[in-house]
C-alpha cells in the first residue's frame, strides 16, 4: 500500500501594529507519513549517554542514561547489552560523556517583561542568554495591571510561543489587588503562582484572608511575598514579613519569602514556609549542609543568586556541585510545583541535562575568589527535552519548542 503525504492546516497568530488583539491567518504544510518500511521515526529511537557522572541533590555516581521521546526512560550503572537480532535502525545513538558531570537543568526565576512590544530576535537572544547560564526552564513573573482580565493576561503570554525551553508563569499583583474576585479569576485560567507586593505594613491589615483561604486551597496556589526596595526601614520590612508568615501558617498556605533566615524557618514551619536565599546566605547554608548532609532545610535559590566563597570550597568538589543542584534545581522545582518532571534525573523526568566538563569544575579559580553562579557553572553541552539546544558555544534553532508548564503541584513535596 502506498503511503500518501497529507496536507494540514493551522492558524498562526500575528500581531499588527495598530491593534492590541491577535489576528490569525491560515498556514498549510504537508505532513510526511509517520512510518515507512525500513525507517523508524526519530522520536521512537533511544539515545544512550554513556559513562557520565550523574550529579543529583544528594550525591554523584557514574551511570548510563537512556533518553526516549524527550524523557529519561532508563537509568542503570551497567553497560547496555544490545540484542543480537537487533536491526540497524534500533541501535541506540551513543554519546560518550565520561569526561563530564551531568546535572538536571536549573530553574530560572526571571522578569522578561513580555508586556512590552519587542522583536522576536530580541526575545530569542534573551532566552539564549538564560540557556547559556544553565536554565532549561524558566518561571517568568508577569505584572497584572488593573485593566487586564483573563483574556488580556493570556495574550501577554504570546511572546513565549517563541521560547525554546519550557516555561511557567507567575502573576505579580499589588496587595490591593489580592482580593477573592481576582484570585478566583486567575485560578480559573490556571495560574497557580502568585507574587504579592506589599509596600506598607498597613496593607497587611487590608487583606481578606478568611475569604482567600478557600480559593487558594481550591486552586492549589503558592504565594510569594515581595517587599520592594522603596521600603527601606528594616523594622517595617520585618513586621510585614512576620505578619505574612503568620497568616500563611494559620491558613496552611505555602509561601516563598526572600530575606528570611532559612534556619529559623526550619525550626518554625518547615513545610509551608520556603526561604528564597541570596548570595549573603550561601556561605552559612552550604557549610551547614556539608556537615549535616541529609538535613531538610526549606530553602531554594536561583543559580545567578548563588555564590561560592573561598573557605567554603575547601571540600570534595562533587559535594559542592551536588549542593548547587539541590538548591537551584531540585528544591526550586519542588517550590514551583514542577518536580519530579524538572529538577531530577529519575526515569520519567524530562531530559533537561547540563554537561559540565570535570576539568573545568572549581579548578581554574583561586580559593580566595568569590564565584557567582554564572562563573563556576560554565556548561559545554545543554539539552532540553531530549534536544540539543547548546553545544560548545553554539545555540541550536528550536524556536517555539518550549511548553507552557501548567497543572503545577507546589504542595506535593517537602524541601
């Protein structure tokens, strides 16, 4: 039987200069038959990454990794045994990674300001800058303006259709907008990550928590407290944070807060309160985790907000790399609700992989140097959903291949 290529039609959104609403035109393409005798589709083959050292949140080990359909399908420490009757098209593609550490991709917390009209090339360039840092998924914070409703907010996501990596969205609202009506509408449109900006202590008394608690639990929302730099008085910032944490603890709402002591959070409320740590807290946190390896500290970070000081780095290099993975990948994925698809090397996880040369990890810097995340993690190869998107300084063209991460589960895992 002869296989015929079939024609497909789809609607393509465009934005005209004089209109604030998307318009559409019809495009067509020919789809080749999915299976021809003697040829196997690309997504049906397996890729074998052999001999690499897999770095997880609690250690490192040498193992082989199998990737199929953009996911990790197998993980074993023994060599691959091919069947003697295997056909040539069934042979797995092999990649020698014996000189590399293999890490799960990092989660980037960014503000891309997609509400500003920008060219596609500028958007792609900014996305590639995140990829080069090791971010294989991003959480973009978008401001909800007063004039916006659900449809207008969804329209703000259209620039992300050009994204080459997976992305999630966090809504940023002011305390006066933190009302049951707005929260209900955002929940209906599938938004689960909310950032609330509180500028004054008196705004905390205006939040109707009793009406918000049922909606937050219904849509499984995770909240983040944002205190802008204009609030410079330390006493007022501390009072806002204390009231926020008390209200979230009372209503059993999971919240992410910056500029808090992660050790105090661990003692008071280790599940519902999560500390977003910065560079000034890294030294103490890393030292504690190195001495108490299996302690669960409710803290996470973005890679570009981490730093390694000289005295901290006097230890096993793989151990420090594992702690970086724990804070900036695994814990960040748990806090954002996309674990274990992101932030792990488990079977079934998305094949978001970072390849770091062993010869480059903490070997080219003096111990007295304070290193930021973009300096001590310089990756040679980067993979997103089983596709190479960065190799030896060259970005691959996968425009629009990123997916919108929905149905997040920010309450599922302890950090």
